[in-house]
């Protein structure tokens, strides 16, 4: 049993659970922000667990992670730009899926 991997997974699940709990008292806009943060944390989880993946895919995940870091805080000062960022993030993930799954 790899205790470190269990710890990493439980930490991610605790983040999701506490995020869900926190949303009851937070502004509505925090929902999308929490989801974007979950994507960022999930990418981190993949790297922490050293999941074997294609090098090109790993690079795309790193670029995606960097982009999320740069733009996820747009919500704090420009809600419309944040909405545009989330829409573009969704589109980009769909494009990545099409490249690898078709």
C-alpha cells in the first residue's frame, strides 16, 4: 500500500468536499472558480502520482496548468473576462480530447 498516494488522493477529495460545503455560503461566482481550481489541482495530482502518460500530453497539461494559474483570478476584478476564460478553457479541453481520443 502506497500511503503517500492515498494521502494525495484524500487531500484532493477533501478539497472537493470542503469546496462543495463552502459554496452554500459563498457568492455564486465562486462555483466556477472552485471548478477551475479543481482542474488545476487534478493536474497536480496526476504529476504527484507520476501517472505514466505520453510526453506530448504531459506538456499540454503543464501548459494548461500554467494558463489556469495566470487567469483563474480574473474573477476577482473582471467577471466577464473570467467567464470568457472558462469558456476558452472548456473549448481547449475539448480540442485536447479530440486530438487524443479520435
